[in-house]
């Protein structure tokens, strides 16, 4: 790739909309927190842990991801993890970030809900103050658990309603279709929360359709398998339902073999509102700019695509209109438009 394009990808202002904050825990921080908290890990060293990051599918990743998150106990731990991510996001010229968090991973271990939210939230406030980087929180329900447990988690979240902008659905997709969570999503909608769900990552296009029809989500996380269904693809394009695509994740979790096999170009050619995101950057080999760089190196993508992807990221985000206009104006100025 030429230097001009790689500079554009690095320096253009962008939003990141699909990032699990627990997936930003680097092995070094996992070990530092384990030591600070007296938690024992089944890996002897940072290197040994890193060597375990050879995934064959989503579940083999999730098993290690939940083990890594077990070192998080105090509000300061959640702050430190989030602050480390926000520093990297700032370095990647991310202007706005929407962070997923998985409270059930922590409340199941006896960590208080408030400890989780307050630590993450305080770091986002500091990033806003220090750099003007806006960040908001999307609480995910773990889909391998029951809807009843999701309702119980929503109860715990109610005192923190003002710190959460939306609800997502993540963890093991196959065998846990969206309809399992239809009632709890309806309740979240009544509460005025934004709604998103992982669908069509490993699961079939039908899960994308049911996420739209039965959960009423506004965006689809991943969604790359939509192309197997022409009618669904047309609907996503017509209704401008954004897809938060995570290229390095898709390769590490074997959704596609290699970068050159990713369907990003076909998704764009189908007129879809595609965005580029890092998913779980500490596990998948890079933060958002690395996702852009590897895709643009492997696929026939150029400057106009870069502009379109960055523009989509702001248009698909859950920010207020004045903030969106400010970021879009900055983007247009960057591209000389
Ligand atoms: N949790 C963290 N990353 C995830 C992913 N890519 N899919 C589903 N659940 C997740
Ligand atoms: Zn994800």
C-alpha cells in the first residue's frame, strides 16, 4: 500500500462502534491485575498466554476471553482497562467510541454491578475532558445465559440508566437465536435504550432477520453472512441498517481464511452501511487502524472507500446531531471535500 493511503487511514477521524472493553485487556495487563488482586491464572507467563491465542472458532476464543476477564475485581481495574483502550483509540484518531461491556461476566463472580460501570464510565469522562474523545457504553447480555438472567441484569442496571446508551447481545451465537431475548429487548426499548445485536458472525442470515424483526435492533454487529441472502442484503441496504464489521476478528475466528478472502468489498458494493471496528483488539492482533490497514493492503480499496467507511462510522453512531455534524465537518475538511 502506498504511504499516502496508509497515512490517510491512520490519520482520518473515525468512530469505533464495536469494541468489547474486556477484549482490550492486553496479556501484560492481565498479568499485572492478576498479581495486584492475587488471582491465579492457568498460564505461567505473558508469552504462554499469548501463544494460547490460536482460535479455531468463536467458542475457542470466548473460553480464553472469559478467563482473561477473571482478573478484574475493583473499580480501579475497570478504570485501568478502559483507560488503556482509550489511549490507543486516541492514538488511532478515534473521535467517538461505543464500548460494549459484559456485566454478567463479572456479577457472576461476585463483582458489584456498580464497580464495573463506575470504573469504565470514569475513564470515558477523563477521555472526554483530556482529548474531547466521546465514549459511551452499550451493555451486552450474554446469549448463552437465559432471558431470565438478562432481565435480572437489567434490574441491576436501572440505577445506572444514565450511564448506558444501549443494549447489545453477544457471546456464543450458534444455538442462541435472537428470539430467545425478544421480551427483554422489548423492555429495553421501552426504557429508551438503543438496541444492537451480534448476528450473522457465525450464525446464519436468519439470525440477522430475527434480530431486526423480533429484537428491533438499529444496527447489526458483524452481519457478514448477510450476503448469503439476497433479499436480506437488499433490505439492509434499503433501510440503511449499519453493519459493524470486524475484519481481523473474522480472520482470527476463521469466518474467513485470510484478509484477501474477506467480503468487505462485496458488502460495500451491495450498498451496505459498513463500518470497520476492532471487536477484541488485544486478542485479534490489532486496534482499529490495524484493521483498516490490513484490509486496504489485501483488498482493492482506496481513498474513496476510506472516506465512505469513516463517514459511515459517524452516521451509524448513537451521538447527538450537533456532535455528528461536528465530526463529519472535520472528516470533510480532512479529505478536502
Ligand atoms: N464477545 C466478545 N467478542 C465477541 C464476538 N466477536 N462475538 C460474540 N461475542 C463476543
Ligand atoms: Zn463483538
